[in-house]
C-alpha cells in the first residue's frame, strides 16, 4: 500500500526507496521504517558483554544564545569484570509536528571501564541535530517544541530520557 506525505511517496515495507520530486529535481532516497509490533533481532548497537553497566546523573542545559544543548551523564561498570560499552545519544521530536524518523542517532562513544569505574560522558548537540529538511521552503528548520534526548546502550535499550523544550524557530543552510 502506498502512502503520500507532501511530495514524498513511499511504500510501507521495512526497507524502502522513496522518490522525492520538487519541481525539476528528483532524488532517490533510501530509508527504513519500523512497523508497529515488529522488533529487530539485533537492534543497532546490540552487543554481548560479561559485565553490567548503569547510566546515571543526566544533566541537560540549553543555551538559547548559541543554540547548543549540552548533555552529560555517568556510566558505571557495576559488574565484576572489565568491559566495553558503546553509549548512544538519540534525539526525537515529542510533538511530532511533521513526519520524520522516530529517533535520530546524534552521538556515540565506546567506553572501556574497569569494575566499579565511572566515566562522565559529555555531549554537545547543536541546531542541526534537532532540524529537519522542509521541502516547501527548501531549507533545514528546527521547530520550537518538545524534544527528548534518549541515552541508550542500543537502539532499543534506552536507559535515560531527558525532555527538553526548544523555544525558538531557527534556520541554517547546508551546502550539498
């Protein structure tokens, strides 16, 4: 079954090809859609370890003057063996004003931790990390509203969710 959203036509399958047409410009874009009720056998970032990790102490600050969002959190090896963990930071639009992926990976880092060791991860997100491409205007926009920053061990293992409200509409230009 085909669905139409704006100028994007796509088919409701796990992996799709979409044709975006705008005037005399046509682009072929590949993207994936998770269907309701279906989970990946091995989600992005899935891995096995002989230890356990705890995520804690999230701190988030939004600087309206420069548009940056600073996020920090602690990761502790709570097991009895040394281990490695790939921490991931995702951004998602809570208000869902437009059609876009449910969650976007914006940062990841591999940590090596000894038993009982804690490391603080610091991430700076900028306006681009919250933006979407507006086909009608032909530019990237970041709409005001509620967003969530998901801190995870894999795409389906969200450990901490930090809500944030962006208060201003911003634009930026990107050259392709």
